């Protein structure tokens, strides 16, 4: 079992910055990838950024150049710069865990980001 807990959300003006943190605990040795997702009101949850344990990173197009994902031991961060009102959402941390031949996704409870115009 893996537990993930997000923190760092809040209210910020457009153009501002926030840094989200995700703390993983439990059987973290099984984690092969970490990711940040977000869900805006009335929309489906979408992948924002991901990082694998080899260091490769992925970003959805509309955050490229503004957001940076990083992974340090059991912590994953999402540095968000030049925030826009459309970045407003609940942000979720995801840990993908390989156990035997199966992989499992673990989710946090989410942290709310509100960007005012």
C-alpha cells in the first residue's frame, strides 16, 4: 500500500506562482512513476505532468514552459509559474506502483488551486 498526500494549493492571482508538494509513504519502493492530474469544475480529470523513476518527464501542451515536475526521494513537486485562470482546478497526485506483474494507482485527496483574473 502507498499513501500520497498533497499540499500547497491556494488562491493566487493570474501570473503568479504556486508550488504543489506530494508526500508518498508506505511501500514506496514499488513506485515507478509519479504524476499530477487536475480536475476543473464540470470537466474530466486530466493528466498535467508525469515523471518516471528514470527521470523522463511529460507535460500536457498547455503547461509546457510554465510548470515543472520534480521528484526527490518520496516527494514530488509541481512548480507552477505564470498561472492562468484556466489552471483553476483540484490537483491530484498519483503514484503508479509495480507489484509483481500488476501495477496499481494510488491517489491523494487533492489540493485546490484557484487563479483569479
